[in-house]
C-alpha cells in the first residue's frame, strides 16, 4: 500500500499539488496524507515576520521566536482536515489531514514521513524572483535535498 504525503499552504495555487497526489493514490491504491506546516513568528523591530522571511545565519543578530498559539494551530488543523475531506470526496480516496507547528518546515516534513511510513512526498514549487531565491532560498529545493524518500515537485501553475 503506497503512502503519499502532499504538502499544502492552503492557497489556491497549491491545489494542483493536492489533486496530483490524490490522482496518484487513486491510481496506485494506498493512503494520502495532507500536511500544513505552521511556522512560529519571528519578532523584529518592524513587527512580526514569518520565520522563513528572515535570512538565516546573520552574525550577531538573534531574533526572538514566538510560538504559535494553540488557537492558530487548532484552526490550521481544522482547515487541513476540512481540505482533506473535500479532496477525499472529489477523488474517492482516504486522506488524513494534519497541521503541525514547525520551527523548520523541512524537518517537520521529514519527521512526519518517518512517523507515518510515507513512501513519496508531493510538493509544489512557486517561481520566485531571483533576489528572493538568493536571499531566502527555495523551500522546495531544501526539501528535495533533505529528503530520504522520492519527491515529486508539481508546478503550482499546473492547470487542473
């Protein structure tokens, strides 16, 4: 039985990722997991930023991290479960939806895959500007480099 994890940020752009993974599961049989990683905020002088918006490794700068509130995680988990139910009905397959707090999205996905014996990871890839890619990196690329299982990258612009 094949187990596939599809990552989502709940955006409409990420919908092709979920449909692609669901179609794979329907064709191959198995189980699909849907995961949304919720990052804690980083607080700086300008206010709050997502942890991924802050470049890593700036010497001498230590920004405080603020954990997400239980309400935020609960809301995200509820939304993941609702989305999983919606995709499950559309493709007529079992889907398990989950949101987890993640200091590091890559580590969160790898740990989830290990805990649930996932065979394949399906992620989306947005096209960022060159400057954004240089300064912040590309999450999809980081996931691919750290993965211990096959990863399928679906362009978020893939038509339905």
